[in-house]
């Protein structure tokens, strides 16, 4: 579900990690570790892997930090925007 104030071209960090927006910290961390392992450029030789890996890291930075997550939920913007 898109965040109300998010720019239309962005995906919710939860979608990037493959969790719900109500996911627990434990679920977020587990999803991050699985995705990061799958798309790490040293493991995945796909030309798009570095970009996907960066998006996964950005999503985790937002959702893995309670304060940043609250800001994102309220404004639709991460600290990286």
C-alpha cells in the first residue's frame, strides 16, 4: 500500500523487503538478510543487482530504525529523500 504523501514513483520500503507495513522488527530484519544475501553484487552477477542491493539497504535503513520508520509512515519520505 503506498504511503499517502509518497511520490508516485516510489515503492514502500516494506514492499521492497517483501513484508507488510505492520511487520515486526524481527520480520523486517529477517527479510532484509534474505534479500541482501540474494542480491549482493558479489553473489548475484545480474547487472541490476547493485541497484537492487542499494534499494534493499535503503529500505532497511528506513524500517529498521524506529524513528525513521515513524517519519516515513507520517510523511512518506525517508531520510535519504
